[in-house]
């Protein structure tokens, strides 16, 4: 299995556990919704920065 696939699986596990822990930690539905939105935004930003790193920084190291 390729390393990038393993990293994606770990990211998916972390994302799922974040949502699960949010549901267990908070009782107020409003806080749960805000927490889920924050987790989604953080995951999206992580994906964007990871793509930029892999695309541009590692590409420069090959040359």
C-alpha cells in the first residue's frame, strides 16, 4: 500500500474520532454543531496545506 493512502486513512480515522468525541463531550446541540463545523474547516485547511506542501515543496526537492 502506498504511503499517501495510509496517511489518508489515518486522517479519516482522526476526523471520525473528532466528531465522535464532540458528541460525547458536549450536551448542548448548538455547541455540537459549531464543533462539527470547526472540525470540517480544520480538515479542509489541512487538506489544502498538505496539497500545497506535497505539490510545490516536495517537487522542488526533486530538481
